[in-house]
């Protein structure tokens, strides 16, 4: 158990809908990362937050947004969902937001868009 | 731009065989960090090892060993005397940069599916 929690574990929804994925980092970790794992794109970095502020951005679609709250938990919002958004979404956390910190991953949220 | 290549999509071995998973990376930075993660069938990503670009010493941890060669931009992972429980997808990843404010991200390879048969 990495100490990173993600809810829900599974999510099934329809095209055009909006969903929110939640992540709680390990105790003491200030930085949160979001990744998407799909069959065709592999594991891709979406976005990083550090102590409430956005720090780095990857190939995150405009339909997706994220934030980190004062209690350091983070939410990833996915809107106008398409079939291609079906994937496993991981959250990871580190103590600081530096490149040398190993990232500890949560169990993931499996999103299925029908 | 950084890139990680794991050319072996799938490897199948019989228990007790040794197996090496290849990882080749590309980066323009002189300071960078390399990682290996394991993704068992249950789906979570488990951190295995981190290496920085200034430390080329090989590392051994039990049945696992890692060979970092800067000259060939490779960071290979060997499992000695493989076991059925080693069956998983293994990912190599790269992180660049040292500035605290520049953020960080992991660039993952495509992963290698290792199947260890009894």
C-alpha cells in the first residue's frame, strides 16, 4: 500500500457526461501528479500540483481540469467525455515536487465511457 | 524532448530463468533520473528503483539488479532466478531537471509484459 488513495475505483458513464476523480496524497506529501494509462497512448503525464499551485502540465486536454485543495487532496475533472477517454487514471504523490523524488502511485480509477 | 524506449513488448520465461528487460532513453539534460516501476495484474504501479545521472554504479537488491550505462543511454533491469510472482508489466521512466520551480514529470516507456511460467 503506497499510502495514496483514489476514489472511486471504477466509474462507468456515458459520452458527453462529466466526472470527478479524487486523490488523497500520502501524509506529508505536497505534490500530486495525474497520469492517464490507455492501450493506445500508454502511460502519459497529465498535470502536477505542488502545495495548491499548478507546477507542470503535460498533454492534458482542454476538457480536463484539475485542482489541489488546501488540505492537499486533488481532483481531476473530465467533461464532455468521449469513448477515447476510457482509461486508467492514476494519481501519484511526492514529498516535494522535484524531479529526483520517486512518485508513489495510488491504485487508480478505471473510467469506462459508453 | 525526453523519450524512453522499451523495445521488448512481451517476454515469456520459465521459472528460475534469468531475464533482462531493456530500457533506452533520450534526453538533452545532463541531470536526470531514471526509474523502474512494476505493474502487477492487480493494476497498481509499484516503485522499484531510482538512479541519478551521476551515479553509474550498478545496483543489486535481492534477485533484482540494474545496469546503468550512460555511454549507451541504457538502464537495464535483470531478474535472477525468476518466479511466477514476478509476472507483471515493467515500466522504465525518466525525469529531467533540477529546478524546484520547473516541476517534474515522469516519461514512461511502453512497458514490457513479463510472464514467468511454472
